[in-house]
C-alpha cells in the first residue's frame, strides 16, 4: 500500500475527487458525518443521553448510536422529523447552489 505523507493528503483528495463515483460517495459520507455530529450536539444541548432520546422516540439506544456515528442506513425523513421535534427543533431542508467551496450538503 502506498504511504501518503500528511501534507499530500489534500493534493491526493483533490485528485480523487475528479472521479465522479468517488466524489459522489465522498459527499455522501461527509453529509452523513455532518448530520450525525449535529444530532449528537443537539441531544447533548438538551442534556440527554442516547438512552433518554431513544426512549422518547420509541427506538433502541443502539439505533440512536447508529445515527450518531453515521452508520444508520435506514434514517428516513420521518425519523429526522421526529428527532428534530423531540430535540425542540424544526426540520429545514434546502438546496443551496453548489460551488467548488460549497459542498453538496450543509447541516446547520
């Protein structure tokens, strides 16, 4: 396996992002991570642990853990809406114009 020096990671990533399939998968993973982090932040802001949130949603703690680690593959719009409501938030989905400096998905 080729070793990549740390300072070359950005250069290597830019090169790999030229591949449309890689770019699509990379953007999907970035979106999942951003969403997972935001959900965990909102839960912590409410001074709730995963078990508390799971109980309020009627799901398992493991399901919440999967969401917060980006491993959940069956996260639906309905579940996101229930999560938002339980955390005292609304759900807003937008489609901002993408650019080189603006990834395909932003989570606020």
